[in-house]
């Protein structure tokens, strides 16, 4: 659950957006077929960060949307 909570935080969203932009930039700069595939794959973390979704959350049994995840864990003690 800690991973999902981090990904729903502001730092997690920024990390996903930056990772997506880096992948897109590197892919376009490469200019090869593999590079363009990397750029297309980079759209996934970019979109997940922008829309505040966590792709792995359903596998962890927590809500897909970051706002719902934070709301469902509010008031619960954090595991260390």
C-alpha cells in the first residue's frame, strides 16, 4: 500500500510526469522505430501522472484514482 500511496502523492505524480516526458524526449531524439515506440510508451506514465491514476493500484487492492486512494486511507495509521 505504501507504493500506491507514494504514487498518489504529489511527488509520485511529478515523478510519473517527468519519467514520461523523458521517455518521449529520448524516443523522439533517437528518431528510430524503437525510439518512436519508446515515445509512445512514454505517453502511459505521462497520462497516469496527469490524470492521477495508479496503474498498479488494482493489483494491490486499492482504488485506481489517487484522490480516492488518499480519501480511503485518511485517518489510518501509516505502516512503517
